[in-house]
């Protein structure tokens, strides 16, 4: 049998009504746990995996796929509506998505996230099905120096997208990098900046920080403005559905997000966040409506959401072709596969075609089920915003802390939530952008470790960083992204850019 | 949480000067801490202390830049802020943190809920605290009993689920 | 909303809480070896009725020392609390100078273990462990080793190998990776000279011919594994990366006996054996005084080698 007939057979099995029902339950459960801020798809799947043990392999697989997609989509919903990112890969979604929701465009934001996720998931799953063996060869070429170059590119492009003041953007970024130093140094096991506090040894949890910065910081800021800002949030303005213009502005970002997210997800040390960062930076660069960025641009939701989902499917490439669990979620999935006696590895496609294609078919069905479940619910979700403000924010903080407690029931973690919430409030008050500090916390350790690994392998020879063609090209792109705006500003051509550089000059 | 005090055209931004001072302190702490680390750079030449030193140094530079901007009054206008609502929410979060293990999820989170609502203008705590506790308990039931999340139990939870 | 209620009922029906039960702490993130061990224990205890609704809780961080510290302080005298741990924890306690050690809990039994394997990419010119050792002796820096976290079992094994070959252990070029997947990718991608990790991590790749197995750290040749042990290659290095279960501190003798009996019942059950074979884990169950003695000798040996590598002073 060839790939097509295996896939078809898998799809036929998965479209049995009972299977569809399992998919529905999986998606619902996954969404229910995944909406909790701080609880990403990995923990969602880990928590709910035992539920799937009680079904036969086919049903278990499809429910599992549903939980996985549900857990991922759940994070985006809260990002958009409540400005509380459920996981690090939906932080970028909160930037534009929540601005849209506040202007009564929560419906289109949720819709473009759902449809974008669906399309990206669909394309990426098909790419996974038919191109995985080739893609993984390319992904393996990425060593420490190539990753370091990729991080540098991400830093440069993302920083260009940060707010209106170079001083405040950089300060925020470096605060993030400083926080990133806290904890045990991966490469030598030395504890940095933990001052003997055991809870600090593992560093700052990105999701705790993101939830605190976005949800708590903002609740404090809004509350501090007192009663005069009552009308800031408009629940629904215009249609809850995407209009023609929204579609026109969304489809390209969906495709671009997929193109960015999938290969980065397939790289063993890529990480879904980087795909969302790069996608956001790309959309900001390419948009015809630059003035809307930061104020609720639909491209800024469509692209990163597509990138997030595509990268999730990308993670399956090394998992299914090499047996490499390259993310926490993939590691859980590996554990999930083992209950069927399935050992992912280079021979998996050859030795276990039925299960592999069954999984791929299940992913396709679960992806579609997610769309079916969520599109009609959008109307209901946006009604959340019509809840009176005092109940709404009380509820947001309830759920924000619930997620933190659920992930790690310690008072210390709640203390961090409070401390970073206050920091987020002060930063908002003084006009510091919030995203760079989170980006610094995520990218800082990755860049540092990859650089040190690259230099260890080359025994201290810095030229190694440009000796590989891929690394050299990526660093070249980063240099261009850094220098070109400077030149354009010097020539006085880029009005928009010099405006971005802010009020320092 | 400084209440904003600017309704005059200022040439100097004192609050922003405090930020600059904070950044200097933070940079120095990071550099001081890195001095304690063993030099285990090995073959890379970059040890665990290298990155903190760079970051600490940059923070001090940014502090100088911030101080210059503050002296020239270049920070944007801050929206007027009221301290009381902010303090209510901070108090709610602190209460939840302190009560979580002693009183369980529902009571601790119920208080957070009520205090937050208070911060947003719903003053009647006698009404909002019970509402918060009931709501938190419902949430606790769903996530802890049905979705198998590990949430701390207290008297309320143990009353209904004795072995919770 | 109707679907949600339905689904909740469905999930609820499948997860009804029952009698008082064990809570198993996995001091690591979901997905890792300790988490999988804890969840395997949970499944078996539920299936065998030893603990019908055993729970697993993840307390990740710092090689398990954060979970260990929390466990020891919150469960004093609690006979229903268990924690999973292992050899990596021994090293982590020493490198992190952790205030809570394995002396502060009640170790019950070793459950399973894996031996270390040394591999090179298929394309590597290195054909045998002797080739690798030759290169290591000639220029230790030119041999980059990809493995797990600093101070963990993999790192310790490399330190022991260096010592056994009379190479200064501080000169090894060890590249630590946080997850097994990442290290494996670096080896497969030919980014490093050699890789070291648990044999199970590499097995599928060795079978597929993408990695070449040079040696294992087992005391005796392993059946079905086509490579010498380090001992056979003339290096006095034996290392087992074991996993264990421990109970709370300050248990009475009866309580400890009850926990030990429950664990023994779990280990001897068919479903535990099935879990082990599904996951490819070896049954290295060891309890009582023998386990205590082994633990002690491991701690002493680990302390010595970590000092040699320079990770503790």
C-alpha cells in the first residue's frame, strides 16, 4: 500500500460516528484545560492522557489528537479575549488579538485564529505526511551555530517591532535577559542569581511571567485609572464574523505563518515561539496597514496563530521520523504512543504504517473538529466581554491564578505572579513595552546556550559562527535587518521608521 | 505603583530617575553575583558568568541613558492613577498567596475575586466574598475532580469531598 | 455548552475518586523519565487496586531537587506520599548544594535502570571505542561529547571514562543538552564527535544504522547488544542510571513496611512487567538494606567524580 491508501484508510476509520464523537470529546476537554493561562498543550495532554487509555487504540489516538489541538487552541482564545496568554506560543497573539477584542473585533480575531490554525494545521499535517523524511534531513543540518544565527535574526527582527522608543524597548528587553540569567546554567550546572532560594534554581517560568505581565499588570493598570475609562471595551462592533476585508488581509498571513512555522517546528531546537515571533515581525514589515500594528491589526493575529499550529505539526516531523521528542508536548506524545507498543524511530513509517497514518488522519479530523466546535462558539466567547468590568477582571484573575496554581501549586509561584504583575503595571505606567521582556526571557537562554555550545565544539574559534553557509546567511539577514532601517533613517526616507525610533532624537 | 504626579510641564522626571537608579542596582547585583561563579568556560571561552556580565553592563548603560532622558523630561505623560484600586487587587493577590495552602483554593481565590471586584468598584464585600468562594469552588470541582488538576484543598473542599 | 457538559460527565465517569490513595510526586516536567515512571506506577497501582485513584503531581526543576525539597518539607510522616527519583538526583543534590538530600526522605526501592551507551554518527571515521579513546588521549578538546544536563549521569560517565584513560577530567569537552531529543539531534546531525546517553534513547537509531554503538557502561555484556562494555574495552567504568521511589520522612516502621509491601506488590504484578517491556526498561528492583548500601556507595563515588570534573569544590 502506498501513502495515499494508508491515509485514506485512516480517514475512513476516523470518520466513523463514534470516532468523531471521541474527537469531539477530546477537542472539548483539551480546550477546557488549555484555556487556563499557564497550562499549555504539554500539561493538558499529560493530564488527560489517562482518559484515552480506556479506549481502543483508534479511539484513543483520535481523542489524543483532539486534546492536543484543543489544548493549543484554548491558549489563543484567552490570549485574544482576556489578554492572558495560555502558553508561550500565544504571547504574540495577545499583542494584536486583545487590541482587536477591545475594539469590538474579538469575533474576527477569534475567527482568523481558528481558521488560520485550521489551514496551517491542514497544510502542515499534509506536509508532514508526504515530506517528513526529506524535511528532517534539512532540520538536522541545524547545529548550535545555525541556531544561534536564527536566534540573532529573531532578536533583531522582533526588536524592530517593539513600540515607539528605542530606550524603553531595549530596557524592557534587557530586563528580560537579566531575568533569563536566573537559575541553573544549563551547560555547567552553576546556580546563577538564585541567592540560595531553591525555587529560583529552575529559573523564571515563562508562562507565569507572561500571565503576570499581561493579565495582572493590565488589571492593575485599568483599575488604577478608576471609573473614567468605563467605555474602553466594546464587546461587539459590527459583525462577529470576518468580513471581506478581513479575509483579504488574513489569507496571506496564514500561508506565510505556515511557511515560517512548519520548518522551525521541525527543527529539533526550534521552538514554537520563535516561529510566532518571526511571523509577527514579517507581517509587520509586509502589511499595508502599518499604523494598525499595536492597535489591533488582524495580520498580527492571523500570521502567528498559523505559525504556532504549523510548528506544532512540524514538531511531529522529528518525532515520527527519528523518534526525537523535541518539545515537552512531543515527549508526552511519545509516552502516549508507547501505550500502543509503538516505538517512534527511523523505522516507524516502515514498521507501523497503520498507526502512523492513523495518527495523521486523526490529526486532520481533530483539526477539522476544532473548527466545527469553535466557529459557532465565537459568538458565545465574545459575549464574555459584555460581562460587567468588575466581574470580568475578577474572573480573569481567578483563571490566571488557577492556571498558575494548577501548573505548580506553590505560594512562591503566586508570589512571582504578584511581583511580575506589579512590575508589568509600573512598566505600563511609564510607557515601557511588555513584549520585549517576555521575548528576552524566552530567547535569551536559547541564544546563550547555543552560542556557548557552538564555541565549545569549535574550541573557542569565533569564526565558526560564519563558517557554515546557513549560519552565515542567517546572520547576514540579521545584519541587513539591523542596518537597513538605520540607513533609511539617516537618509530621512523612512518616516515611519524614524518615528519608531522614538522621541529620543 | 507610584501615583502619577505630573500635571505640570516638568523639566525633570523624578520617578524616571528612580527607574534609572533601580537599573544601576540591578546591573551591579548581576555583576556581583557573577563574580561568585566558578570559571567553567572550558573550551568555549564563555563561562556561566559571561552572559550575566554583559547583561549587567548593558543595564548600567541603559540606566545612564534613562537618567539622561529623565533629566530632559523625555518620558511620556503618565495617565493619572488612583492608588486605592491597585492596592485592593495587590492585597487580593497577596491574600490568595498566603491563604492558598492554609484555607484551600476556594476560600483563597474567593477573596482574590472579591478584592479584585472591589478594586473595580464593586464595594460590597459581604456579597462578593461569598460569590467568589462559591464560584471558585465550582471551578475547583470542575478542574480538580473532573479534569484531574492538582489544586490545594481546604475546609470547604474537604466538607464536600471528604477525601478530596 | 451541551457538549461540554456531556464531555465533563464522560470524563467524570472515567475518573471517579475512590479510597485514600498515594500521591506520587514526579520531580520533573511531564514527558521525562521520572514523569513516565510516576505515571507508569500510577497506572499499575490503579489497575492492580493497590491504590485505585493514585495521583501524579509534577514538581519540576533543578535535577529533581526542588521537588525533593518540597516533598520532604510538606509530607513529614505522611504515609500516602511517594516521590520518584534517580541517579541524576544524586548528582544534582551535590552540584546544587541542596539543603535537602536523600537522607531526608525514606528511600524504598530501586525500580528500573538503564545503562549508558556511547555512540558516534554513522558517518564518523571513529569505528570503535579504542579509536575514540585514542583521540581523547591525543587531544581531549577535539572530542566533543553531547549528552544530558551538566552533572547528570551522562556527564559523570564521561568524567569516569576520562579518569580511567588517565586524561584530566577537567579537560573533557562536554556539551550539555537539556532534553534527550536535542542531544540526539546534535549527534545525528554530525555536530559533535560522540554522544552519550541511556541505551534506550539510541536503540532505534542504532537499529536503523544511523548511529554506531561503541560501548555500554553495563557490568556484563547485554544480551542482543552488539558492543563491548567499557570494562571489556579495558576501562574500569560501570554506571547504571537507575530510578527509584522514596517515601516521606519520619515514617513509623509499620508505615514504611506498608509502603514497601505495596511497592513490592506493584513490581511483581503483570501490568508492571508489561509497562516495563512496553517502555523498554529493565527490571532492576532492589529494596531494603541492599538498596540503602548501593545508594550510599553511589553517593560517595558521584561526589568524587564531580569534584574531579570540577563541578563541585
